[in-house]
C-alpha cells in the first residue's frame, strides 16, 4: 500500500506483461496498472477493484494490507471488468457492505453479476461522510460508459477519476513526477485517442462542469497508469486541448498494397504534400498496429487512405481502419482516397465513401492509377498531394 496523500492510499496491481486490452482491440506496448484506492478514515472505503483474472492476487493483497472484513464500503466508479471484475469475490466475504455507484452503475453491476447487493446509488454532488472526510461523487455518464463516475475526497483534495486522465502505462513508480514524462504523455494521448475520442463533446462539457463545482484538486488519481500529484491540472488542460478538434498539423497516409503500386503512389503523394510544407506520416496498415494508426489519425489534420482493388473492394486491413474512423468520430479532419487497380478499380471510390461516412471532409475526387505507376503517373500523384495540401 502506498500513501497517495493523507488518508488516501494506492493499493493496485501492476501488469507489466499486458500487450492487448479490450479483448485484443487495443495495444498496450508499455503494460498497464489496475489502480484501486483505499481511504482510511473512521470508515475504511475501497474505491474500485482490479481486472477479473487478477482477483485472487487482489484478494490476497487486500487481506494482507487491510483485512477484508475491515472494509466498510466499496465505491465502484465504473463496472467495466478491469475495475469491477473482482467485486463478486469481495462481496462473497462481506456481502452486506454498501456499494456506492451511479444509478447506471447499479444496472451495469447487476448486468455483470446478477446479484442484489446493498447498492447505494449516487449522483453528481451527492456526498457521504466517512469521518474527517466526505466523499463527493461526480457522474461521468458516457465518459466512457453509462455508469462512469469520479469520486472526490475532501480534506486530502484527491480526485479518484477512474478511466479519465489515465493511460495504459506501467512504470517503476505510480507517480507521474517519478516516471518518464515523455512516455506518460505519449500513452495518455494514445489512451485519449483510442478510448475517449468518440466522447469529446461530453468531455468538454464535463471539464467545465467540474471546474464549476469549485473543488480544490491537489491530486488526480486515475485507475490506470500514473497518479498526477505535481501540477495535476496539466493533464486536465491536455484533455481540454485534445477534446477541442485536436491536430498537430501533419498528414497521415494509411495504405495497403499487394505489389507495391499503391505504396509507390503513397510515397509520391506524400512528396507532393511535403513539397507544400506539410509533414506526412505513412503507415502500411497490414503491418502496423491499428491503435498506433488511430493515435496518428487523431493527431492529424489530413487523412489519406489508399488501397489497390481486389475482389471489387479494398484490402482487408483497410476495413478495420475505415470502421475505426467511423467509430472514433474525429472532427475537422480533411481526407482523400487513392489506389492502383488492374481492371475494375472500386477501392479508392469505396475508401472515399468510407471517409465521408466517418465524417471526414472529402473535397477531392478519389485518385487511381492503372497497374504499376509510370513516372508520369507518379508526377500526377505528386500533384494530387499538392492539391490535397492546398485544401488543408
Ligand atoms: Fe472503462 Fe479502464 O475501463
């Protein structure tokens, strides 16, 4: 158990080995942590649990460090199994303790465990006294589940923010100021881009709402990754920035290719864009981690998708990218599509439609080259890139 501040302690598990999360959906190159917190006041309150596969380890830790029967109440900020997954195992030992959660949390907890426990539903602004401190709850509906909420501890001024302000990151320390800041911010941005980007309008409103509550915040302690205790509002400011049609001004070109014709097109298009002073990143989607591509697209001002045509469509690896773009609802991005073909040539047009369906602004027609591009074709690709750059 590590003291976070005053009566708030970290009691989590580090998962150095984790490389895929949300099933296999999300890459986690630097592992993750399942942060749970203990508030030791007149009452002892556990905030969140750990992912289901680690419930035995967690029970052992909890028993050693706290004594499970000493727990007076459990806050479940969010029931996704990486936080709520060990709840049932704990409730088997202390079946009558109150579970504080949002109204939607009652529904999600019941949906997972099908048990009638002692639920105490709470809403934004509700507070419960646990001795010297109060716990104040702030609903975070759809950031990123219906049940999500945060818990604020008065006195120590610690905000237990659950998924918000977290990142999948495991380091030697649980504190941001003792970790590699570059790695931490990279992972926080990746987390935001991959998990929270679809909810940016809600995040903007929520940041304003939390500021209006006027709660002094000394520490932000999320449920994954590092705890922000040195200038904790820096990550809040980052969230405000990332939630506001964020881009870093570059172009991301994502392509797949069978015999390198579309690859040559991608490189020539990039040359045209870069000639206009706009940097490009190029990814072959068949060999690149999709979560990393999503992060790059989130940070881009422009997104180009390219594929040769096969079986009247685009290559399989682009399907995942188009679907992710639709789901992530990225705002204020400009897009275009391209690809080589032999006879039917549907892929660029379908990618163009996919970009439009995803809400990407597509202002130039898809661009195709038949079979292997000639020097003249490559010059046309460059001009296509220049035209795209001018649209930006
Ligand atoms: Fe929404 Fe960390 O789970």
